[in-house]
C-alpha cells in the first residue's frame, strides 16, 4: 500500500510538471501573470499554473513593481516543501524557479517587503511526521545576484507558535496568527521600534473571539486587517470565512465584518473554506484561497468589496 501511494505521488508531481511545461509563458505579459482582471465577481487565478493540483498553502504575492511573484504550492516538489518564484523580464513572465535554501527545512508563506528588497517566509525543520516543526519567520535580502543567507526576523517572536500566514505593514510592524494554551488560533501584533520587534500583543475582541482566527493580512497603511475565522455550525462541518476590521481615528479596531458573504463565487462548494487573504501592492485586488474539493485554489476579486465596507471614521 505504501509503495502504491509513493508511486501515485511521483506520478502526480510528474503530471504537474508536465502541465506547467505546456504553458505559453510568452503570453504572460501583464502585471498579474497575463490573467484577465476580475470585477466584483471572484475568478479563479492562473489555472494550470498557480491554481493547479492541490492548489497553494501560501498565497501568491507580488513585488511592488510587479517584476516578481512568489507562492507556496500545497504539494511537495521532488519531496520538498518550497516556494516558487517567477520573474518578469523583457516584457513577459518566465517559468517558475524553486526557492529552497537548505535541506531538512520547509519553506512557505512568502511575503515581500514594500520596497521589494526582502522576501519574508516561514520555515521550520522537517520532523518525523514530514511536517514542519517550530516554524519561525525568516527573511532574505536581495543582492546583485540572488539572495542573501536567511536571517531570523526576531527572537522576540520565538515564544509564539506561528503557523500559516503573517504580513507586515509599510512600517515593518508584523501581524501573525499564533496558538495560545487555551485556544487554537489568535492574531497578534508586534511593533517594530528602534530597529527591533517588541513583545507581541494580542489584538482586541473585535478581531479575536471565541472562535479560531488566523492568516491575517494588514493593509500597507495599517488602516484595515483582513483575516480568517473558523465558524462552527450547529450542523455540518466548520466554515472558514474571511473578515475585515478597520482601524478608526481613535486607533481602535472596528467590529469585524464578514467578507465571505459579499464575495460572489462562480460555484459555491459544499464546504465553505476561504482563507489566506492578500491585497496586491497596487491595492486593486483581493486574493484569497478557496477549497474546491481537491485543494485550496487561488481566487481574486476587486478590492472595492473592502472599500464599500469602510466606515466613515476610518476614511
């Protein structure tokens, strides 16, 4: 049985590589990998390239000048949990390359700095289960050729078991989902001051509730936060919903509003699982993952759905 499963995995990876090789990269000429841009109706993003196989675990992100994109596939490539990076050169996107600095570790959840000079990500040593253990936030700095050696973002964050997605604003303050002793998921904030990160602070009850919350995206100007909340139903499996909270003039976070209910999906799956939100650097689109029965595929929709919810006090 184990041998059969291994053969299936190898065949699956080979099939994914074969499909990717069929893509006409010369046609991928726009900021968004040559994809037709959506409106207020969510659309599948880059089928056959990014939304492929089991989808993604870390959503796709772009540098501010849209000359580079990165994402973490939800399947292993040659036995490795890694990050794919695509570059835009000479008017088109090139085929993905692998970001995998060191054996024995996984690499996931990419995030670019707003000057495009750093690539942040989660990494942890691969344990006996095959999954990452003790994940921490690392980053590499762009050099003339390639990247610097990986650096730990901050030892101040080590006490918090971080998983899935984190993000930073323009001031390098970091927001992340972590587990506490009595809860499966809460969202924390660590301020960057005097070139170091301060002790993380749990966000207020308008964001953190009795349900698990995770995978936060903070707006570049920190005016709003999009995140995932697990909603338990009386009957049926839990649902993962996207929510948004705005920071008002008094610097207080508003009561979170449900974005999932406002997103028009082409097909509603029987189990609603939306997560891993990202906003493009130009502020135009919301990217998120949605489970289609096989994996978490990437969808995108106009960010106007967020702006329509913004209260007057935070405009």
